[in-house]
C-alpha cells in the first residue's frame, strides 16, 4: 500500500471541484490515474477516513476530502469515523 497515492487522491479531491465530482460520478475511471490497490480503493469507496489516517495519510487531507465529497453537514459523521474504537 502506498500512502503517497492515497494522499495524492485525497489532495486532488480536496482542491478540485471537478475531481470531486468525478470521484462521485466516475470513481473507477478516476482511479486509473492513481494506481491504488484494491484495499486502498475500498477505503475510498466506503469513506473509511480512519483507515486512511491509520495507514499514514495526513488528517487534514482526509478532512478536506470529506468536506468535498460529503459536505460540511456531515462533519459529525467524519468525527465519529475518526474516533472509531476497535474492540
């Protein structure tokens, strides 16, 4: 797994509305550019921002990504996912 490509996609979605829209409408097509593993792609599909952080991705990138994809009204859900307790 490569945190570099995960962070690149997080960044690109965070700073580009066009990339964020493509993420929502053509996820598989967008992924070709990033060469993610299936596990990494699944983190994005499921919105598993905690797993992204746990693999080493910057938390500011995960938050920016979340804001572009899910919107500011979903920040409570973002915080719940980031605080997820393994048990």
